[in-house]
C-alpha cells in the first residue's frame, strides 16, 4: 500500500498524466472514476458530490483507453470505473471488452481490436484488469441516484500498487487509415498528379498479394483530374522509370492504330479497327452531330477473349463530352500500375483528347479525368516510391484556387456575413449566420479543398471572436 502522504504528493503534482485540462477533478484519493463516454462531463459534474469521485472524463474512441490506463496506473487509488453516458463510436464496447477479455498477442483488445500501447507490460495490464472494476450505469434512469447507491455500497479499497508511469510508445505507422474506396487527386499537370498519386498509395495503400508473385500497395477507385493535360512530358523527374523518348513512342503507338504482333493487344488497334470500326472517327461523327451528346464512348475490353488473356487491356472505356466549348475526357482503367504505367497512359489519353478537340470546330481541351479502379504499386518499386512520397510531403504546396469559389467574410447587423464569389470573381450569394458555428455549417457545402476549409475555419473563428468582443474584423490580418 502507498503511504497516504506520498500518494497525495504524486496526485497533486503529477496527476493526471494524460489530458489533465480535459478532465474534471474531484477528490484525487477517491476510489471512484466516472467515464461519461461522449456525454458532457460538466453535466455529470453537477449531478454528483465532488468528494465522492476522483475524476470525470470522456472516452471518445478506443484509443483513449491508453490514456485512461496511464492515469489509473499513476493514481492506483482508482479501483472503480463508473460507466455512463452515450458513445458515438465503439469506445464503450472497447472498454468493457478490455476489462472482461483482455488483450491478444498483438496487444489488441480481444473481441474489439482496439490497440493497446505495447509499452504496457502484460502483467501490468492484468494487474489493472484484476484490481479495477467497471460499474455499468448506462441503463439506469437516474445517474445521480445510481451513482450515490453504488458509491455507498462499494467498499473503500487501498491503492492496488505503487504509482507507475509509462511513456507513450512512438508509433511507427507504415499504412494510415483512410476511406476504402474513392480517392481524388486534382493537379494542374500529369507529373504533378503522378507525384501526389504515389504519395497517396504509399501512405494509404493496403498491402495485398497479386497473381504475379509480388505484393502490392493498393487503393480502389482513385480519380485523378488533370486541369491542363499535355500530350508531351517535357522534363520528367530523374527518378522516373522511363525517359521522354519512351513516352513519345508509347503515345505514337496509341494514336497510330496499328496492330503490334508481339503483344496480345494494342490500344491503337482496339480504338481504330479491332471490331471493324474506327471508334475515334465514330466519336467525332457523334460530336459533330450533337455537341451535347452523351454517347461519345469507346470500348476497349472484349468480353469474348479478354478474360482469358494473360495480359488483357487495362484501359477499358473512354468517354468524351463537349461542355462550355471544352472537350472533357474520362478513362476507366481497371488495373493501373501507378509507378510504371500511369504516366504513359495519361499522356496518351491527353494526346487523344487534343486530337479530338482539334478536329472539332471552336472546341478547346478541357480537363482529363482518369478513374483507376485498382491503383497499385508493386513491391519491387516501393523503395523508389517512398522517396518520391517523402519529397512530395515535404514540398511547400503552391496556392490553388478552390473551384467552388471564395468568400469575403465580415460583420453585419450583429451577425456574420459571407459573400460567395465564383473563381472568375462573380458574386454568387450572400450567407448570413448568427454565430460562427452556423456560418461554418453554411460554408461547408461550398468548399472543395481541404486547405481552403482550414483557412475558412480559422477565419470564421476570428469572425466569431470579433462579434463576441465587439472588435473590428479584418480578413487575412494574421501575420
């Protein structure tokens, strides 16, 4: 047992060791800790006598259990966790599973999967599980009465150990969590898009086997949008696995229409004569017939043979449309090696897009969109791509305008106002709100870039502060 004076000194000077500013402290020598999940801790604080609890805290995610463990181990007077409130995640399940089932060989909570910091020794975790009891009051009608009852009925217990302190284990994360399907990369040029794509896959790509004996990092449904597609690569990065001449030869073969005997298929052949039809000419005739057409589609996948080919076509569908005097092209690629194949395909599609636009009257080249269903990088390229990804992450990003527009913020009639302008500077609408929270809610649907969202979040907070204090607001006045 820890001497009371030593425990008091430890608690006052060093406790809580995690999230102290976000916890409500009572009698730090009390056995009772209250976990209110996502519910407001200030509301719980008003319902119970401060002398009857040690601490009140939230548990927003299962990751928060690690902070809870550090606080318990550094203040072993805590012998009971009273659970109340509601959770919007699985944090309540994770807490209950930890205390009832423990952890597996990878320090994950059995039956839940939550990651416990491997810096906690197993015997220490078992000590907590045996010594601390969870009292579940989530279903009780009145928390105040329920807490009063259990706090009087449960015996007062001594600290279960000496105070112990465990630093956080520095995580070494190779793959970060993300959406499973549906990624968007929007850049000005093909090479810029390529660099961001490689960073995206090396950061979020799931490692899985392939039919070719190599592992891959893969994401599904990657839409790359190139604002200014160019058919010629110019100066390629020195780490590129091909040279400019390689790209030019690939583009020429793509557009030539000739069949290459040594390979099972060629895109030029599929586009120009494979089915006895020149699909490029068909697209041009359709667009000449109607600039509003949605039928300018070419298919490159042959369902009669391609399922059994050892190397079937990757680009399977190309569709173009003319809108606002610009020709837009979208290609669907079923399987896309993003390090070695994406740039040749993208430059070839840009060249096709330029050829189609040039053949039509008063039509300019619009954006190029490529939907890569399986966007992957093979393991023999990971080292090279990791270097590219690191350089991309460290690079300062140039300003890019949000295509959904911009906002001028200000104060008006004891409220907040935001005038919305198009990228060309035309006034679109005026949004008014009583407070910053309402303003952010109104702005959100009209923000298309994450960096723009961060900026507007900062400025809306400054705007709200100016409204509350009665001070002047000047947009962009922060150094």
